[in-house]
């Protein structure tokens, strides 16, 4: 009898522990679901990705293209925008709520894959960009400085993938922050 | 008198020579142009293909996959090994850029092997297990006018061939030779360090 009681208490405790362990992600999910419903749901917004501006930095053209393409991919993955337009797309003009994503390369450290593989501590490829979401009338709705690096494994171009991923993450995080809400008020 | 005659002759010859020279030059130029232009046209329309690795961006092609990059019937075509290809019109290509990159060979299995090697043996292998590639970047427009970029990795020296082929077919090629030179020198300096 005693053994049954102990085992049932242990079972209940185990269920409680599992429930507690699982609860934080569930909360996060709830927040994630809620956020599109607030002030500005990015689901109603479209974004036009402009080409990367690297006039201040000596950046290889393949890197500029890679950042641009990876950014379009990563923003598509977020599924938070109604449309992701590319620069020059004529249909972007018809979009009701359009934000333009501008990317300016601020710093670039050219690394070497061989150096990384040999030393493990040097040869990192580092990219720092300033990213801005601008409204049609030129008002800045969002601005961040984002990094993208390759420190150990992978080719130099992988830095662009990491950078685009971080940029998309930063945009996602800022969704419920005041700047976007201000934009909503202005529009 | 004799002197006068010889002078006159000289004058007449010197007067005729430039005309003949110009005429001969014109004939030569015309013949050369006639001989060259069909060859160029044939060359421009001749199919061309090269082995390449698609890194990213090409219409509907999987990233980091090997295949054949070809130019045929006014289209730039990329066919993955054993799969159906994708293509864009050569006319839609807005610019071509050529760069260089030194990469480690062997991919993930080699990386794992190097990491598992005892006494830092993997690092020594890494020192020699790298190869230089040409990186060909294309900028092209879709039907709506949106800008796309595609990056291909080709064997050393083949990027220049593809660039020339595209140039022969009327693609505007921006001179970015300095970029290749800069990158290669940077890579060499890194490797020397």
C-alpha cells in the first residue's frame, strides 16, 4: 500500500517537473503568436530588400550578392512579411505598406579558411553592417548594427549567411518595439 | 634637266603612294572584317559548357551543388548532376564579376578527419589541403525587374573563360579584374602569415 502511494507521488512529481520544464517554450510560443496581433503586424507589411551598400569598405562583389540573397532567404523564412520584394521589382510600387530594408557595410575583416583550419584562433571573417527599415517617406522605423562572423569552420562566404540570419532575427525581435509602433502611427 | 625630271617623278610617286596605301589598307581591313565576323558570330552562338558549383542565388537551383554551367540558345543554363536544369536568359544578365577564393578541400568528412587526427596532425594537413577557385558572380533581372544575384565556384582560370563567353554574347562585363588581384594578394598574404 505504502509502495503504491510512494510511486503515485513520484509519478505526480515527475509530471509536475515535466510540465514545469516544458512551460517556458509554451510561453514563448504564446508571445510569438501574440506579437503579430499587436499594433503593427508585420504580416500586413511588405519589405523591399535593397542591394548592399559597401562604398566605404573594400568588399568583394560576391559578398555583396551573398548578403543580399541570404537576406531575402532569411526574411522569407520568418514568414512575418506579406511580401518580400527585391530591389527594382515593379510590383513593389503597388504594395500598400512597404518598408525598404537598407544595408550598409561598416566594417569588413577578410579572413582565410586555411588560416582558421591551421590555427583555430586567427583568420576569422568578420562583417559589421548597419541595417535600416525605412518607410516610403524616408522615415527610419528600425535601425541596428549587426555582426556576422565565421570563426572556426566553413568558407568565408558563410559569414554572409550568419549575418543575414542575425539581421532577420534582429528585425523579428524589434517587431513589438516602439519604433515600429511609431511608424504605424505615422502611416 | 635630268634633275628636274627625276624630281617630278619623285613628286608623282610620292603623290600616288598615299592613295595606293590607303586603298590597300581599306582592302585589307575589309577582307579581315569579312573573314572574322562570321567566325565571331559562330563563336558567339556555339554552345559552351563548364563544370561548376552553384553556391547560391541561381533561379530554382539548390545551393552548394555541383553541376554543369552552359550557355546555349541565348540562355545560361545550370544543370545539377542527374537532375533537370534551370536557366535564365543571357539578355537578363546585367553584370558579371570575377573574384578568387582559396578553400579547404574534402568538405565535412575531411574536416572531421582532421579534427580527429592526434597531435595536431589535422592542422598540418589543412596547411596543404587547400585549392584556389574562381568565384563568378552574376547580377540578373527577373521578369518583374527585381535584381537577383548568383554565385558560382569554378576551377582556377575557368571563370575568365565563362566571363569572356558571356561578354561575346553581349553581356556587359564590368572590369573588376582588380578585385581578383586584390583578393588573391590578400589570400597570399594571409597564407604567408
